[in-house]
C-alpha cells in the first residue's frame, strides 16, 4: 500500500485575511449618507408620513370599499345585512330593556331614541373592533409591501363610515315612520358624524398598535365595548340617571364627558324633536370637538411612532 503525505500549506493558505476598515457609528452614518443609503423600513418624519398617506388615498378608499363589498358576499341577503344587523339589535334591546325592564318610561319617542342610539353606537363599536384586526389581520400584506401602515386602520374606519352612511337610509325611514320628519336641525348630523368619525379613526389606530403587539386584546375588546355601551345611554336616558342623588359627582362628570354618549346625544338632538338641548351636557360641542381632536391626532401620532415595528413578528 502506498502512503500519501499531505502537501504542505501554501503561503496563500497561511496568509492572514485582509483586514476590513473599522467605522464608528458616526462614520457609518456619514458613509451611508454619502452613497444615498437609508435604513430599510425606517420610520419617516411625521410630515413625510402624512404626505405618504395622502399619496395612498385612492388605495385607502378602494380597500375600504372592497372590504365593505366582501363583508356579506357569502350571505344570500348580501348587503341588506348592513341594515338588518343594527335593526335586529335594536329590536332585541327594545324587547329586553324597553318592554321587560321598562326603561322607555319617561322617554318620549322611545323607538327613535333607541334606534338612533343603536346605529350611532354600532358605528363606534365596529370601528374599534375593526381596528384591533387592522395589522394582525393583514400581516401578509404588511410584510410583503412597503406602504404607510396607518392606511389599514384608516381604511377600516372609512369602511365603517361607508357602512353607516348606507344604513342611514333605514334610520331616516324609521324616524319618519314614527313621526320625526326632516327639519333644519337634521343638518347638525353632518358635523356630529364628522367629529365621531375622526374620534373613531383615532381610537382605531390606538387599538391597531396595541393589538399588533398583544393579540389577546382582540379577545378582551368585546367585553370592554359591552361595558362602554351600557354606560353610554344607548338603551336608556342618562339624563334621568344623572339626576339621581345616589350617583357620585365624579361618576356624573365621567358620564357627561363619555365620548360615545356625547355623539349619540348630538345625533338624537339633531334628529328627534322631543330630545332638546336641556338633555345635553354643558358645552357639548366643545366636548365632542375635544374628543375628536385629542383622539384623532393623538391616535395617529401614537400609531406612527411604532411604524417600523409592524409586521416584524
């Protein structure tokens, strides 16, 4: 047997590897700037982010419309469920609270009162519920494409606004059926809905960021919304409750400033003859505007601050 001896290593194999230059953080930043490089997925400035969103405005409206169209595409009644769902909820609430619990006592025009509250509350509740799924429910889209992530919760909030506008025809028909005919005060519904839409969008973006990091929030949200609904006077008059001496002043103040109750009361004031300004909390338009601006702008900034972390797993 012939033994083989290993060849001695060549000088090339034993030569030390070439040393790469070592840069400090400042030098790396300067080098990247010199060659026009930027961090992938870095959060843009707030102004640039707003401009990017404006550039995606057609995508936002198209995405919202497509979601709305597909929502009931598998149901035989189709888009009719957009009207039937709040009507069925109102029917159940009328039987339980209006008939069995007799909360309609002392409330004139109880059916318009209840139906208006249900429709307006559904707008807020649906926007918040959709916001919890804005990022977590579109992870594939977030990871595949580069676009401002706020487009998703904003689009879902626009979808719920489209849903409400579609359902308002049924609401107006019910109001007319029960003797509430169109009058100039109905125009107040336009600014009231605009403020509520801004408020809903801001809360939707807050929930989108929270649920993207902690998915369990989506499971907790229905319980929180149900509690909030009971405190918002959807089925009964908070004005009657606020006159009770047994309610602490702090609770009275919180109920008066409850944003959902404020927007519901504004719509009732606009659409129902018997709901007068005496039933509105003091400075109601200032409260409604304040909630809309604080939550709308604050929610947007809060969502933007985590822009680079969405879809990172």
